C-alpha cells in the first residue's frame, strides 16, 4: 500500500498499525519512518475471522491458508479446523480467500467480507480466539488533513545506529 501511495498510483492507502492482541505492526512503523507519506486519518475495526472454503466440509479440504496474523488470531481454533493441515502462510487473508475461491481443496482463515468478495462460503464462523480483537488502521497520503479539533499526534523514534 505504501508503494502505491508513494508512486502516486493511489491518493490514499489504509495500513494496519496496531492490533489489540498482537500489538504494533512493525512493518508499518518502519515504512512510516522511511516514507514521505503522512498520516491523514485513522479507523479502528473489530476483527472477526471465518473459516472459508468451497469444499463444503472440513473433511474435504487439504490446506488451510492465512496471513500470519490470521493464524495467530485463530491459534486455538485452527487445529480443530483441520488437524492434519499444517498452517500455510500467505501475504494476506484476502489472498488466502482468493486462492480458496479457485481451489475447493483450500480453506482460508479470513474475513466474511473477503469470502463475500471472492464468492467463498463460510464453513465455520468466528474462529478467532478473542471476540474483542480490533485493529487500528492509518490512512496515509501526501497531504495532511485539515485540523478538526479532535486530532492526534503520532511520534516515531528511530534508533540512531
């Protein structure tokens, strides 16, 4: 997302910065330090993971895919989704859902929206460990937002080494 905004192929991008159970998203913090984009806004979303697959049954898929964060948020539920399937990591939960759309032997741990976008049904809803999990996202772009009176300040420090 940073690359798209930096190259001006997108006016704004939305990037995760902090998860209520996992903490800071270090790759985002690192990119904020090294990038010329600015924070234009923020939003917080409740996170709910679903087990998605066209297989129709957990006995019929062979692989379960998700982003590492998706696996961590469903850590206790994932062995019961497919005890013989080792966790397979992909770049995003959306990519996992897209791959599951094209192959009925694949299941994905992803959002209900990803399942809807890629036409992959929910086999098991809410496989996340913490029903109160949320992620804070930053909106980044090239132009600062107009002050609203309810603004926040973010400060990043870089190790001088």
